[in-house]
């Protein structure tokens, strides 16, 4: 998703807190999508390596990106240094 950093989970998590936050972000996303009536994908650009399409998911006209950030499951991120989720 374009413009967000979400916590990693599993073996990619840097600490147990990050894993827990990553699992919560996944659950929030799954629930939000499952409860939506109209799901759209808005494509913004390709990632810097050209392998992934970056964009947003609109659920009933509302941005999943904004919802993740607003609810503390993600931070804005545009390719600079990332802040640790382990603090």
C-alpha cells in the first residue's frame, strides 16, 4: 500500500511487540475488508524496484490507508528511514 509502513509479523518482526502489532494490523485489515460492500483498488505508481504496484484500497469509498494510520496500525512512509515498532 502506498504511503504506509505497517509492523512486520512472524520471523520478520524485530521484537515481540512488533509481531503483536502486525497481527493486529492484519486482523483490522481483514475485518475492514470483510465488512465492506464495495471494494476498489486505486493504483498510484510502481515501487522503486518496478516489481510491485503501489496504491490504496477504497472500502465503501473510504481509504484503507487512512483508516490504518488513524487507528494506529500504520504510519505514513514514503521511503526514508523507518521508525522502529519496538519502542
